C-alpha cells in the first residue's frame, strides 16, 4: 500500500512575480544589489551575488516608480541559484518582521492584507 504525502503551501499570502510587483530597485543594507524574484506582504525571494546567512536579520530597501520602503526581516534560507564562470548568484528567502505596507489596506476593523489566503481547517 502506498502512502500519500499531502504537501500544503505554508504561505499566508499570494506572491507577486517580477512582471507583477513593480519593484525596480532592491538593496540589502548596506548597499548590496539584489533583484526581487517574488514578493508578498510577509516576505520576498531575492536574488543576489552575496550569500545571505540563514537566521540573520537584514534590512531590505525596495523601490517602485512611485514609492520606497525599507523593511526589516530575517533570512529564512539561502541557496545557490546560478553558477557562472565569473560569479555565483544566490536566492534568499526573507521573512518580514511586519507586513509590507504596499500590500495592506485599511478597513473598519484595522487592516486587510491583499492576497491573503483563507485557511482550511480540514487540511491536516
């Protein structure tokens, strides 16, 4: 008898990919260039030429054509994404300490995170 493992997506909100998020510039403080692979209210996957140490707290500076934000977070994981003759590129998953304001709107009860997923209590 085969056992089936059900994998669930642990993300709390939907992610916006490169063509959808509008971020034109990203830097990891103190000025390390990065590009945003995808982003949500609670975190981002970034690509950088610098290895990020899991568990380390960082500050990520993001810019769109109209807005800027600096958000603190923690490196959740980092792995080699691309190996070239001259350099390596890393993908680092960043969990934000607080929701990114670009994905939060106010309502009468406080705030609502855009793209939030409903939690199904039937899923183990």
